């Protein structure tokens, strides 16, 4: 089944504030189509029970579950008759949260549920959903409702307040995520600090692949020296940071090429390359053919590319 593809402009009011939030009630007769999108989607189940159909697999979701859908991932719900699902959808782009905030608040070391968990194996992600209980569920719902209030009222400084609440929400989720991981870890599956650091950095790169990213930016965010970063990154991933960025961008470009009629020059810009010629040379080196030929081979006419 072909997934409906949503763009950020379908929901978000301005490019300067790429954010949207709303509460929905679904039942067996009111289910969203299978869809993917170019933004991040955070879903909180306020009440109810359903199946979450995600990338061709099915997972049970229930009251107080929370999960993140990455850009490009296709999903919907399956709800039985006489069942219902009340959710809050929070949509945003990574650039909503400024790097300067991450640095000043130390957030880059406190957002594992945002930088690590959504990039794990799909089974691991959804067989280990975060289910909030007690005070955490109350606090989490309070944050979401606060964001909805600010978003709908648009009073002065509303966008700043929403950004602050979103950062608090993501840090709170990461605290819960790490608390539960620390309880379940055993001697054979404990992940060392170096591996966690590299996973955080890879998550950051995946979230911000279309932005200008320098080694110094990463060093400032993750409190590591350039020499140490380069050594550890190569040791843990087998790639340099620059190679990783290029590979992430090329994978995203392949997705854009086969899922839309975007011209190659536009795809280059969307994945962070100002020079289309450089992008085409890099694409050819990594993929083995030009972007236009790849697009044609995957079902689109080069006339449209």
C-alpha cells in the first residue's frame, strides 16, 4: 500500500517556527491513512488501545505509551470495533531546538530518547515502548497540554515557551529511558560510555543532516576534543565524521529521489549541499550512478528530474 506523504508546510504555519500539536480521537471508522512525513512526530496515547502499524509490522499500544516516528517512516493505526484511541500528536523539525540551547543547557548529553532510541532496530524500538506511569504520566501530559495552550493562543513569547517545554519534555523522556535501561542492563549487555557518546553523535547527525555541521560544532556540543572525537568515531563506526554525514545525506537523497518528482538540484539543497555538481559527483561515487539515472531506475523519468 502506498503511503501518503506529508510535508511540513501541510501542518506548520511558518518556516521560522516548525511546530504543530493537536489532540485526536480515533476509532475503527476514523483512522489516518498509512502515511510518512518529513518532520519528527511524537505520539502520546492519552487513552485507549490499538495496534500501531509501523513499516509493515504491528505493535500493541495503550494508555500512557509514548513513541517517536522519524521522517520517512510509514505508519498508521488499527483499531477494533468498539475500541477508541485518544492521542496527542506533536510535530516538529529538529531546527526548532537551537544548538546554542543544547550547549548552554547540556542537553546534548541528556536527550538519548531523541538521539539514540529512535535509531535503534525497529523491533527494539517498539517492543520496548516507553509507558509512563504515576507522576511521570501526569507531568508529561501537563507539558503537552501547556504546549497546546500556547500554540492555540499565540500570546507573546509563545514560541519560546513551546521550545522550552519541548526541551523539558525530551529530557524527561530521556531520564525515564535511561532509568529503565540501567535497571534492565546486565553484565553482558551494558553499553560503555564511549559507545553511548558515539550513538548520541550519530543521532545528532541523523537529525541535522541538512544543516552545516562542523567538527568544532560537535566538539562544543558533546564536550570532546577534535582529536579525541575523530579517533573514537573512526574506532566505533569505521568511518570519519565527514564520511558519516555524506552517507546519511546520500541515503536521504535516495529517498527523496524515489518518493517525489523533485529535481536533482532541489534534492541536493534539501540534504545540505549548496553545490549540485559536488552532490552529483559524490552520489555517483557512493551509489555507482548519477542521481538522474538512479531516479529513472527506481521508476521516475529523468525528464521529471
